[in-house]
């Protein structure tokens, strides 16, 4: 019998901590290994997951730990370490505690390895082939190494075993944060939210593509507006509230080009709504909430939108990229390395994804 997507130990710990799921469960999925699946029809806007703040791993929880706080005061008295370095050290400190850690059931559920750019071997980096991708992957690895060097004093003050102070352990921790943290309003490092990080990625709708006719119409309108003389005294039509410049060669408010512009503006507004993400910290209830943005039928996977990313950015931060294959849903673990970067790796998912 196959093991469950979320271990009984993790589910029991989440339940004891007050985490609540509404109409969803963790499951193995075809798109992304583990994911979150609807067990009933879910309407758009429904809150499907509530994670109490005390279950989050964040810089806030790190500073609540007396050992962590003492090590920080000794190793970083001038507060030069970034939030990401502090949270990565916090994760390694808790992982090293094993069963003694409050977050042990959650940490055991984390992937043991990643395919983010910082974790790729030199052969895998070379397999990316695209020069920009190779440069970006090497830069990500160099940045992780630099962060690790800067945090070594903190790791020593935490008295971690060499295994947990190593470069490979740091890459694991940094990749965990890069690929799994949720947005926090006051902290750029974000927070690790149990079960919330099981959600796989779905990109936002494609951006509006302007047409040549719309661009020409807009340019014509600007030229007409600049050339038209400004009347010293409003005419009768303006005083009566009639549309201005409707008979002076300007673009009518009912023209197809303006309608197109209005439609593009509305689509852009909708896109910004989508890009703002699907989860947020509710200060009133002290919970991290996950909401759906679309209707989800029972049995379907519930995806999250992390924002608009190129495939190269997805590879660097999440270790995956969107395959340009019709009928295959883009998922967080869709592909690694060269396969998804050969063509159009600056593109998000095409509009014909289901």
C-alpha cells in the first residue's frame, strides 16, 4: 500500500495545532508529485486552509527561540544578516533538533533535495544550454554560497553539528525557503506554512497583447488632442455635458479601438488581482489563509498562483519550469533543467492550458 501524501504524524500535529482544511486534502497528483485536491465542489473565493500563526516558521518564530536569539545577538550584533539568512539558520537549527523540535513532523515532510538553480551540478547547469540560463544558475549558486559564508558565525553559535553547518545543508535550507515560503507583509523572507506549501503552481492568465490597430488609434488620438486648440470659453455642447471633441476627428468613446483599450485595461486590472497571490496573513485571527480564485470541482487539484514568472525564474527559485505542451497543466514540478528551457523559456503558460 502506497504511503499517504501527508503522513499521519504531520496531519495529527497540524490538527492538534489548530490547522483547518475546508473541502480539500493532501494527495499525490499527476501534476507535481504532491498537491492539494478538492474533496467537494469549491466555489471561487472560498477559504480552503487556515494555518494558525504559531505553526508558521518565520523570522518571528526564530526570534521567539531563546537559543536562536542569543546566537543572533552574539553573531550579528549589528543586524547585518538578512531575513533569509536568519530563517535558513532557524530551519537548520530546528532540523538538527530532530524529534525535540516543535516543527519536527513538518520538517520531516519537506523534500530531502531540490532542483533549484543553486542545487544543480555543473553538468546540469551546462545542460541548460541557453547562455542566459547558465549565467543565472551560476549566479544563484554563488549567491547561496555568499549567504552561507555570511551566516557561518551564527551556525557555529547555534552549536550545530558539521552536517548542519555544511554548504549542502545550507543549499537545502535556502532552496526550501526559495520554493516553499508564503508571502508575509512585514518580512521579505516570508514564512513556511505547513500543508499550504503542498499547493502546486498555476500561472496567471496571459497578459493582454495590444493589436496594431489599437496602437495606431491611440497614437492618432494623442496627435489630435495635441493639435486641437483649447477653447477659451466652453461651447454650448460642452456646457450641456455632451462628449468633448466628438466631431473634431478624435476617437469616439464608442469606437472599437477605445473599447479594445477599455477591455485591455479591465483585463490588466484582473491580472493584477491574480498576481497578488492566493494567500495572506489575517492579523485579526492570527491565521494564514488560502483562498481559491476559481471554481474547483471535486477531485480536481487546487493550485496557487505565485505571480508571473519566466521559466528561467521558475527554475531558479522553484526548481521547475512550465512545459509548453497542450493539455498538460503547468505544475511546480513539471520539469527540471533543459527540457523546458529550449524554446520560449521567457514565456509563461500558453492560454490553451486546461
